[in-house]
């Protein structure tokens, strides 16, 4: 049974050795094994090709494969580290690791910066923050006058853009989140601390013993 | 608290699209 299971795993595109992934992330080997169960479920939800498409990612997040969401798109793009248009298992584990309670704070700060630096210019620009605010308002069906949006943007950039050049660089972002730590709450998933309890089924598929021998 | 007293990132971080916890719900 172990051999059969191993063969199945190696046939999954992007499958990486759990021992190697554990050494590169905040997860233990058994936690990587548990994440593989979650990964298999998500990656086979629309097309069973062993890769997570954007549609499958949206389905897992919203239980609705057609729901378009700017922020989910940004998260997907960052998880798709190899820029292949899909998330493979290695990408999935390494990206989720950033959200582990024990992951280094610097990794969380960098990830959040990239999330908001939508065009990858190296700066979070006012038009990007405005676009995200408008997307949030649409998502939550909140209405806010244009003037109110501009007031929020003025306040945000007055607080974060210390050199007042109209854009937030990485150093400014680091200072800003140090003063506003609640902004990084979204970068930690408490679930990840005890994932083997969340996915007990991994126990029946674990390769940990055979790797150890 | 009115939204205009908050900074944009506080508001943005409330987006459902940023809540990866949903990935773990069956």
C-alpha cells in the first residue's frame, strides 16, 4: 500500500519530498503530509490534474467558482510562484508557510507588501490602494462618497508615506506595520499550528515512517 | 467608528478574499 501511495504522489505535478519541504518551511514533515490531503481535495475539485487552477482556488475560498475577487486573484498570483497560471504542491506549501503562526515576521511583511504592490513596481501606489478600496466597497456592498475615499487615502498616505513622494516603499511599509500590527493579522492562520488534527486522514497515508527507514 | 477614521489597509484587510481560513473549511 505504501508503494502504491508513493507512486500516486510522485505522479502529482510539482509534488516535492515532504522532508525537503518541511526543511524549507515552518511545517513539520507530518504537517506537509496533512497539507497534501487538502491540496489533493482542492486540486481535483474542477479538473483532476493535480494542480490548483484559479477557478479551483476561488471555489475553495468562496464555495463558488465564478466569484471574481481582486484580493483572491492577488493571493493566487503570489502563490503561483513559478508564474505558470496554476499552483503546484510545492508552491502551495511554501506560500501557506508564510501564514504559519511561527513563520518569520519579515516573511509576512514582505508577502503583504507584494500583495498590495499590485503591478510589482516595488511601491504601493495611491492608485493601487484606491483600486483595492473600491473593490472592497463593491464586495461588501458599502457605499462611500468619492470625497470620503480620498480622505481615507490622504490619511493613509499621510501616515505611511513618510517621505511624501506619493508611494509607499518597503521600508515605509515595515515602519507602518510596526506601528499598526493589526494590519498583519490576515497574514497568520491559527489553523496551521495544529494542522494534523484538522486533517487526521493523513495518518493513513503518511510516508513518514518509510522515509525514516 | 466611521470608515474615514480608519486607514485604507485596515479596511482592505477585512476582505473575504484575504481570508485564507476558508480553504480549510469543507
